[in-house]
C-alpha cells in the first residue's frame, strides 16, 4: 500500500455507517460513541436488535427519559452545524430528533418506536453523507436553521415533561379520591 494511501478502517474507525469515506476522518470519535450508547449499546440476545439509553430511559422513565435523550441528541445537531452541514440537512436532523422525542414519549408504543427509529444513527449518517467543505463559512441561514432547530427540539423536550407532570397529577387525583 503506498504511504499516502488512506488506511483501511481499523477497529476504532470501523464505527458506523459509511466508514472509510472522507467525512469519517473528520467526525470526532465521541460522536460515534454517543450514537452507540444512545441507540444500540447492548444487543438483544438471539437478534440483531440493539438497545441503547434512548429506549431504556424512555421505558424506565416515560416522557422524562425521552426528554433527556432528546437534549443529548442536540450534540449531534451542533456537531453538524460546526461541520458546516447544509441547512436542509440540519432540518432533517431536527426532524429526526423531534420525531424521536415526541413519539418516543408515548408509553409502550414509543418504546418500540425507539428500538427501530434510531434518530442518532440517522443523524450521524447525515453528517457523514452530506459533510462538504470544512472551510465553508456559516451563513445567516445556517444560524437561523440551527436556532429554530434547537427551539423546536427544546419544545419537543418540554412538551413530554409537561404531559408527564399532567399525567402524574391526574393519577394522583384519581388515586386519592
């Protein structure tokens, strides 16, 4: 192999989607670790289905667990912005986080949804696929997209928390009668 040829991905680089392309070299290792922990840290024995903190926390703490992992998912959105991913791709990332947070907050159905949607893995794949020129300056539109995206995700986190408290309040009143 010539000295200037790219090395094949080793165990550390053989992470997720699209490993080996130019974008992978620029994606920080923490992003791959975060995606693995949130989306598929443990494989269900006898299957290829992985379970991560997103599904586990959503199951153990309905609405609150989904809200917490939705906030953590913002790290990939910020990474996409810092890597100058186009605005339309950032919007897709926001949609993935929003959908995962809102639908994941629905007890039982949301837990099954979390097992198969994998918004963090999808967002990392978008970063890898669409990452273009690292020297492209951020535009006003990029800032607007990320600001609106963050507000949308924060709203999608706040709504499940408010619904969770409303559910707890309703249960308290129903059981205390």
